[in-house]
C-alpha cells in the first residue's frame, strides 16, 4: 500500500510546522501578514503538474456550468479522458462537443444512485476505469423556507440529497471502482467556506457543506485502504450565477474567486500525489490548507489533557485501518 503524506506540497509559512509538511520561506510570495496571524498555510499552485493528467480517466459530477465547467475544460485540455454528469444535458453536450471525442456528458441526477452507477459505467465503457473522481455537483436553497409561505413544505431536503447523499454515493462508487480496477485513485470533493464557517443565511446549504467536510475527515482514514487519496476544496465568494446578483453587489471590491481559479484547485488536488486529507480554502484565487491547522491547534481549544485522551482513543479505534490515511496521527 502506498504511503500518503498530508499536504507536503509547496506551502508558504510564517514559521515552520510539523507533520512532514515542507516549510518554504516567506520570500516565495509577496505577502504581508498581520501581526496577530502567526502563520499562513498558503499553497503555491504549480500548474506544471497538470501535464501528469494525460491519459487519466476522470469522472466528474456537475460539469456543465460554473466551477465544474472550468474544471472539465482544464482536465480535457491537459489530455485526460473526461466523463461528466449534469442535469443540464443540453449545455453538457455542447461543452463535450467543443472539447473533443475524449470528453462525454451523461445526464445525471446525483440524487439517484442508479444514475451515478450509470455515469461510472459510461466512463468505464468509453475510456476504462476511473483514475480520478470529483464530486462537484451542488445546489443551495433559493426559497425563504422559514417564511410562512414555506412553513408546511420540506424545502431543505433537496439540498441534503444533492450536497450530501449525492457526494457520499459518489465516494462509495469511486472506492468500489478503484478496488475492482486495482488503480491508485484520487477523489476530490467540492465543499465551501460555508462548510467551515457560520456563513450567509442559506442554512440548509451551510449544514450540508459542513457535512461534506465531515466526509473528508471520515474517509481520509478509510480511503488509503482502497489505495486512494481524498481531498476537498472550499471556495469562498466566486463569480458565478450560483452566488446571485444580490450577494455579488454586496461583495463589492473584496477579493473574489474566478470559476477558473477554483477549478485549478480541484485539478491540483486531483493530480498531486502528495495531497491527502487536505481541505483547501480558495479565496481570491489563493489557496490555503485548513485541516492541518485544525489538528495542530486542537490542544489550544480542547485542552492538552482532553486532546491527549482523544488521541489515545482515536488511535485504538482507527488501528484496523493503519496510519497511512490518518491525519491526526501525524501530530
């Protein structure tokens, strides 16, 4: 079984960190850090690694628009074979036709397990078993579902089905595919900054994106058993119709992601063999790794005694899986 190391990519730090991450010098990036910020886990994105995508087989959900569309384009132009699913078959087919015969779109509703199985089957039939699987499809509620108008309606369930159940089933099918093919696999989840922070008042969406972060943290231990890496991107405000006109106007002059900037983060996480268990925050097209800091500072917010007791219990419960995928055991 391969050994995976957490985020041993090129990261800008204000001071040296632990867990096998290579600390690079602050001079690599012209960044001024406020005095109260002790360190910055900024990732320097090197797109030259995209050349390694040639001949790889990619399964992608939510690929007809926005961030997903840009990711499909990057994968395809780098020489990967891409099978992507989307509910919008018309736009998906247009994109596939523009990119070439190594790209295909299949109409896919990720709330249907059978539809996801069909997506994987279509990719395998056209190009062979997958090397990379990206669970990108997502929605947010548009209704004011706490208003009287929606009081008697279940408005939150669609978000849960698409953003959580769809992602969970995509992970399941990816791991089974990698197990059957014997290929070393890579999974990338699209969450959101809303998965880490108390975000804008789209409550169901925010809850489901917290759940996606939970999937990363649970599968980072299980995935290496299937010779698989799993990582996540968490975009902040991004210039797509998904954000909505009102939010865009309120955002004003603040740094904003482009769809392409977020897409590059997905592709980078997918192909970089040194990344596993990483949560990559994308803000203003800059990348920051979140999970390492969450683990490293655990004694600060939990207390040393409770943190140590947790670690001992966690080590025992996770022992059957080994330590290759266990982020926490590196600290």
